[in-house]
């Protein structure tokens, strides 16, 4: 689908230029952000605040995922987007022809 789309390869080339110690620092920072956010949320729930998933720190989780997984999380997201765009392009091309 969508032959010619190869966004993941572009991301992998970009991330390959980043030194490994920077990637390690980003991973550690992401995990620290995630742990602080989730533990803080559990602590608030324990004290009676935030029923269910209300007040869950989604922004912190997304930021932590982006920092902790530039070699896994971001390529997965890009791959899904690439698939969707390729699928749409294939549908449009078949309708137009």
C-alpha cells in the first residue's frame, strides 16, 4: 500500500545520528517522568482524589513515552501513520482510475 512511503526509514536515519549517551539520558529522563507522574497519581487516588482514570497524567505519559522510546515508540507511531496514509492513497487511486 502506498508504494514510495518509507517514513520509518527516515526516522531511523535521523535517530542514528544522535549519540548513544544522549539516547540513554532521554530514556532515563522519560522513565523518571513516568514514575513520578504515575506514583503521584496513585498517591492522589489513595488520598481520595481522582476517581477512575479522571485526572490521569496523560501528557506526562505521552512525553515519557516519546523520551523513553525514540527507537521504538516513535517508529511504531510513524509506521501506523504510514500505513493509514498508504491505505488512503490506495483507496483514492483506485477510485480515481
